[in-house]
C-alpha cells in the first residue's frame, strides 16, 4: 500500500506540538498530557455527552451513581476521587497549533475550567474550558472517532486509551480510503503517548510495558482488537504498523447507571457517599424515617464529618455517623462561624473575669499587709515610734520632694500622699 495513503497522521516532529489539520482531528493530533485513569474517564464521559444540537458548552451533571461507574468505585470516597481528578484536569494542558488565522497560534488549554460537588443533591458538575469549544462542538456528537463511551471508560490506562483512539480514528477512515492498517514512526508514537525520552528507551521495554498491556486491555474491554508489526531500520525498530479487526467477544451491555439526566437517588447517596450497606439496611432506614428526615440528618452528618476533617483527623466510619444522625434525628445547628465567634467571645469574657479577680485578690492582699503594718506600728513604744518616724523622714528627703517633707514636719502623718507613703515604707520594713 502506498505509504502516503497508509499513514494518515503526520510523522514530522519539527513542531513542538502535533499540528492539527482539521477540527475533527483534535482528539488524535493534539498533544495530550499524561492523564491519570480517573482524569481520563471523566474527560471521555463528558465528551460522550456532546450532542449535535449543542451550540455552546453545558455544565454537565453527573449523578453519584454515574460517578461510581465512571471511576470504577463501589462505595464512598467518590467525592474525594472526583476532587483529585478535577484538580488534576485543571492543571494538565492540551496543546495544538491553530493554522486557521493569518499567524499560527500555539494554543495551550486546560481540560476543565469548572468542577463542583453537591453531596446533598447526590451529583457533581463539570464544564470544559471555553477555548475548546470550536473543536469539541464541531464533533457534533460524532463519538465514533473515539469509540463507544462504554469502552473507553473501562480502559485502565492512558496508553490503552490513546492507542484505542488512534486505531478507531484510522478505522473510521477505512470507509473512505480502504486502509487496512496504519503505519507510524516509533518516535512519533512515543510523543503521541506522552512518553518522556528517559522512559522505556529500549524497544523491548516499550513493547512489554506499553504495547502488550494496551493490546490486552483493548481486547478485553472494547469493540476492537489489534496487532502490530515491527519495521526495522538497521538493527533498530523504526516504525510500527498496526492492524485491527472487530472484537467478536465484546460485551455490549450498557454499564448500569449511565444516563445524561443525572437523577439523584437517596439510596445511592446512602450507599455511595456514606458507604451504608446492605441494601436491606438502606431500605429499612428510608421506610422508617422517610426522605425528608434522612436528607436533613445527612446534611448534619456531612457538617460533622467536614468539621472533624478540618481538624486534620481521620473519619473512619462515615456509615456509622450517618446512621446515628438519622436514628437520633440530628437537627440544624448554628453555623460553624457563629459557634466559633461565640466561643471566642466566651474565652475573652472568661479571661477578663480572671484578670479582674486577680486584681481584686492583689488589692485585698495589699490591704491586709497595710493593716498588718499599721498594727505593728501601733504596737511600738514611743521611742521606737520616734526612731521609725525619723527614718521615714529621711526616706522623704531622699525623694527630693521638699513640699512633702515640709508638710510632714508641720502636720505629721496626714491622709493622702503622706499617709500612703508612710504605709508603703512601713510595709517594706516588715517585708525586710
């Protein structure tokens, strides 16, 4: 087969990103970052929701049941995994070159621009970055170049996904040009799979770690299977040629819970968010307490769990907390910010009371010391008193205040400053 006809994807790697020929080629030709498995699954599920009638990006709503299917989790930690995946998508960049304008645009865009989890509603929300709109909306719901969403969501690695997309893309073109295989340079394939130069440098490692696991994964979970041929240049593998065929063993049953309406079911919230099992326990709770009672109790349970986690503590038994909240009928409490404010005011008032009490205790102690000092002075005989008053006069002279000394000489111990100084002098004498 003619090489030009056989190779649809360009192998020229002089550009720092893979050039995009048409909008419909973005998904194959743009340079993807390496996505973690749950990041990959969320992106592909959102892509599968694009409809022919869409004129703009929607905020896609995914029920907790759908989320469990997408992420491959059976119970709890769904919101934690959702936060982790969406945070990753907001930092990972997809790149391409736009040649539709006079000057080339080298574009870098994050996959996701908005994500929200609504535990009380039993669903999460996501939205693509608006800059992807002209390319993703141009797909017009034609998900065939990606393959069925039931397939891609099942795939367990970034490499399986990208190879599946590559093959599906070329398979779709077979109806146009009759191709039966696709040949690419090994260097191009490494770039396409986002493999750094220092990883799997030996082809044997690349084959055993990337190609063979992806081949097995794709055959086990999708509508196709593939094989490949190594083409050497000298002693090194220079190119790979891929061949594909229909997978006769593919299970086409829809995954449970997949829908675009994202219904919020109380049963799913109890099981998937809080981990309550078995089903009989869930049915008994709903029958005994009713939807409204349970929804209010779960909101209080969430507040309690978030409060514990905000303190850096681990919450081990969310199911037990939820059941306790339902059975005890936990009610609306004051907002945490109000509780903290009240606690702060109480602490300040308590500190003020302690300060006042301390000052009162100090004044009482001083008063007792003064009374003791005056009793001591009164117990002196006249000669002792005269000697003491002489010493007191010397202390007044030492202060340098002549007016006080003169007043003492004229009137003796009088109420006011002189009496206060006298008592203080007397107390110092007793302390020493």
